[in-house]
């Protein structure tokens, strides 16, 4: 149980929260405004959790958060975890609060169970955080390579939200490293010891996706021979990464919103409501704001997901990071493929710097893997990465000439890696079809003359998404 300070300018709200939290065993103090709360927090013993309204006269919730989270203002220098109560109309301000270090949000109107649950989570998270500090433990974040300004900002943001439990929405083009950011957020957070589960929301039919997310009970459908937990159950006390969240069907969006707001869900075919404690990191390469305007994505779900928005720039906008990324990927593939590759020729470095990288980091990774495979010793040349020099242009312009260029190389007696070349061509064709159709898998499959199941398999197999 924890020392909890409830801050609200409405006496009825303060009294109600004090009663329900004391029933859970918390030691509760109350304050009528931010100034009174600051004065109370400055006297030992300091509160461990602060539950504050966002909109108050004088020192409002945002100002209170900024000052009470500063170690100099708290006896012992260990700031409390802050939960802000906010109305839906104040969501933009609440998002700013999360970036300043608020642990979580409690959206008004709320019921008693929601208030009890969020305070319990905050108290437990602070206890874990304090124990880790006492033991000198620090969870290392996943390394995000680069020294550009966007990467530096990303590192700062991940560190800033490490003690919060808010949802994160990662946006950016395909191949920019959205899953890497999700893993960095998880391993830098208070949930680092918990599981991290991942699912591609666009790779499964809605009915199958719901079974994967929420689980199912025996007899729910043909083939359901036993109860099976879903990813939310498996990710309890950890993080779930929902990739391509823009592809969620409307009925799945409703269920996801419920679990984000209350932690409750219903397995497919089940009648008993279950609960979980999971942080959600979502990612998409779509414009969710435009989808909200078009009515294909729920506005309330969008705001619930985009508490901490993180946008990843395409590789062409952070070219200064290419040498660092290339060196990192080279060392990994050289060990994996057992090649004595030392580095890149000057021509290869210049070619990488000039290339537009429509596939972003994923394309860079694929081309360096190909270069390592074609270079037994020494430095990787530009032609091992891109083929002939004339081919260092966008993948869409390479498609018509790729076969001809390979025939020229064969005619010169130069070896090629057939599997790698075929995979590259398939990857370029599928990327072009998806771009043409706005990532509509059905239309892209029709363009390519393959089935929907085949294109989904190819996308996963070739790393197009």
C-alpha cells in the first residue's frame, strides 16, 4: 500500500476518492488545489502517488506535475508517481503532461474500480522503480543507431517516458524501425522484466486476429478444442506491440478501446470478463488522423493510442546516420555469414549516401546482407550493393531493368546470387504494388496476379513490412 495525495478542487470528488482508496489500505491525504498539494508534499513523509485533477485554479495539474516531479521539492529526493484526472476535451494538455513524466491518465468520468486500479499500478511501479535504484540496476535500452538530431530526440523521449505507463504510437514509413523503437520503450520502462508480445494487425483476418489478441474458449469455433490465452493475457505485466494498427477492423477497434480504458476484455466465445495489466505500443505507416476524418478509424481510439506520439523520419532525411547504420549492419551480417569483410569502398559509401532508400532501414539491411554475401574478403563495392552503377536509383525505376542488368553481368561471367536477386525483385514488385494501392492487400494481390494469402505470406517472408 502507498501514501497517496488526492488533489482536486471539488470537495465531493476528494472525499469519494479518499474513501475508496483508504478501503484498499492506502494512506490518503487530500488537497484542494496545487499550491496546497506542493506544501503538503514538501513535508515528510512525502507522498508516493499523487492523483490530481488537471484543471484547477492557480497551480493547475500541469504546473503541479512539473514542480512535484523535481527531486529538490520532495523530502528524500524521490518524486512521487503522478496520475492526472482529465476530461476528454483536455486530451492535448494531458498528452503534454505524459511527456513531462506523468505516470498515467484517468479520464473523466471514471468509476471507482478504474481509480483503484490506476493507483495500485502506480504504487507498484514506483516500488519497483525504487527497488531497482536501491540495487543499482538499470535496464539497458535497445540500441538505436545514429547521431542525427531526430535520433537524439528519440533517445531523449524514450528516457523521458521510461517511468510512465502511457500508450505510445509510432508512425513512419515502412522499414524505418518502428518495432525497434517499441522494444526500446519496453526495455527502458518499469515493465522491462515482463514479457513483450508482438503482432502484425494487418496480417490476419479480423476473426483470427481477435482470437490471437484476446484468446478463445473451447468450442468457440471449429478447431477450438481447448481454451487458449491471447497475447494480452500472455503480455500481462509487460508490453504488447500492435504493428500496422491502422489495419484494424472497426469491431476490433471497439474491443481494443475497451482494454485500453479499463483493462477488460472478453475471449472469443467467452462470457467471463477478464482483466490484464498491459502497456500498448502501436505502430502504423498510415495517416490515422486522415482515417479518423474519413470515418475508418475511431477518434476515441486514436486519442487513446496517441498519448505519446513518436514519428520516425525516413532514412533519406537522416543521411548522416547511414555510415553508422551501415557499419553496424555490416558487423552483424559478417559474423552471421562468416565473411571476412572489412568495410565499404569509398564508391560504395558515396552510393549509399546518394541512394533515396524507398525501403528505408529495411532496404539498407537487405542490401548490406547481399553485399556481404557477394564479398568473401576485403571491402564491399558499390556494385555488390546495387548492381551496376547505373542501377543506384529508386527501386521502382530498377524494376524494368533489373533482369536485363543481371543478364549483362552473367554475359560478362560475373557471379550472381540468384536467390537474393529474385527476392529483391519480388520485394520491389510487392512494395510498388502496395504503394500504388495505398497498402490495400487485396488490390495489390490482384495487380500481381496472386492470392491475398500469398501476398501476406510474401510480405512477412521478404520483410516488406
